[in-house]
C-alpha cells in the first residue's frame, strides 16, 4: 500500500493507496470534481452515459482511466481487480485508489479508482460504428461468452452486472478477445452455484438485448440482425462452452481414446486441462470423465514458451500455424521445436514487424498486423492463382491496406450506459 501524499502546495490532503505508487499521481487535479477536470489534463472524454463519472488522463507517458466513486466501492473494486489479475484473468490493471479529496472550499469529494488504459482496446459501440460486417456481432458474442465462462470458472459473480458496456474488446486474429473493465458489483467465491450463474446469465441477456436495441436505434446494427436473438445467442454460446469445459461424459471402458479426444477438444477451444477426474461404474465397464481444473490460454502459453511473444489466444494460434508451415517448408519436422521457433521468430516474424513504418504502428498490434498480412497474402495468391512471396504481400498490405485503418492503440472512451446498481441484500 502506498503512503499518504499531498498535492502540490499541500492544498489537498490525499491518501493514495497503490501497490506501486507513481509520484505523478500527485500532479493530477484532485481538488476539482472529475467531471470538471481541465481539458489539458485529459486524453479524451468518455462516451455515453455511466452511473459514475469516468475520464481518461495522461500519466507518466501513458494513459489512465479515472472513475469517481465512493471510497468503499473504490477500495473493493481495486482489490478485486488485483485478485483477478493474479488469477491471470482478462481485466484492466488497477493502479491506485485516491481518497481524502476535498475541493477548494474544503468540501469532501468522492474517491477515485485509477486503472491503466488497455491499449488497442475498443468499446463495443465503436466496433459497430466502423460499419463492419454482420458477423461482427457473432464474433463479439463468442468473445463475451468466453469471458463469462472464464470468470465463472474462477468463481467471479457479477451480481447481474453483465453487459457489453462493462467490457472492452481487442482484435484477435480476425476475432475478438474480451476484457472486464468494471468489477464494481462483483464478488469472488471459491465456486459459483448454478443459481448464481443463472442469475448472471438472465440479467446479461436482458442488458445485452437493451444495448443492441440502442445500437439498432442509432443505425449501427445491421438490419438483418435481431437484438433479442444476439443476446440469446451469447447465452447459448456460453452454455455450450460451459458444458464442454465442465460437463461429465460417460463411455465404455474400451474407449479410453475418448479421454485424449476430450482434452484435444478443450485445447482446440484454447483451454488447458490441469486436472481431469476419471471414475468407473460398479462393474468397471464404463468410465466417467469430468474436467476439474481448466485454464484458458493454451496456444498463447505455448507461443510464449517457444518465442517469448505474449499475444492474444487466436493470434497465438495463427502464429503457431505459420510456425508449423515454416517448419514444413524448411523440412525441419525432426528438429527441436524451440530451435525452429527461434529461427522463425528471427527470420520471419521480427523482420516483418520491422517493416511497419513508425507512423503506422498505432493502427493495430504487431501480432494482429502479422495475421492480416498472412490473410492478405492468401487473398493475393487466390487472385493470381499461385503462391505470392511474403515480401510482396507485406509491401502491398503496407501500401494498400494498413494506411486506411483507424488508429486503435489509444481508442478512448467507455460506452457504459445507465444500469441499476444491484442491491445484494435482495439476493440473500
């Protein structure tokens, strides 16, 4: 915990609690209500309506999100986000809680929760406002379903505060990865009951349907998409994923190969199995398997181990596929995988990344650009009817495709709408 501090001149007594206090926090205008912070302090203004005031500010060369909130809620959310980060769950990084604020007249101001801005992340409204294809909704649904399942597996209970508004999305090799940005009403348990999960899912479906209706009213949702069906699809995708991750499975004792098949299916979904329970019936003729501990990040962990690249799950899957293609093209199937991975990194991935001009590097993450170059190469080859050298694909992509894309490194603004704060006492 950080020591108490004071702003310049000692005018505003502050208590800044942080695991790694940044002295630059003292330079922010804490004596001014957050909604009135001067523009020269802000990186951008948040979009939409929220039950709290949120602003983005420059801090030590980076960008932070500042949320004005009651002190107890700020402390609880700060600790909960830290716990989720320790569990390696996708959420924003909490930096500090600032309490003891007063204005110029000595009147108390609410506390502030400070979190690090998630680079290359997009609020859902911005994703839809870019006139993307209709399947954008499907890809967002998949990302949100995976996020829900991962958080529920860890014992995180939303108390019904599940919505697209509480989520940021990062591009992930043509798909999306979802990150939790608002844990204000959440709780972390050892294990969630079916009733707790169903409560979250029921309110999630209602909230998401409402958000999609708002998008439709604003003209952002493709006409062929039904807001109610989108919300329903997210829940159904969650249920299918949850069954695959946690459901038990019976088979004949002679079909032991199905144990490996189940593990492979989970790996294909991006999950590793750390513990698998195997039991038999009374006469030993049937086996029952049930995953007990599953962790997301199967492909990203493997890529990190081989190359040191820390990327999203689908990006890792795509990069590993290219690594496998490189291994086959070089006829090195018999060589040590780590050695081949090092050669691929230094001869393929890094030279490609270095080709990106500095003025275009804020467009997309390097791994996403590499994925898009591979896609672009495939389309070029399909058009001309033969293989296209990677150098030609890189040059054409950098000339014709990347310059027209919007900068996503610091797309700011959350799109949280007015949602009721759930009274936990009503649920007990």
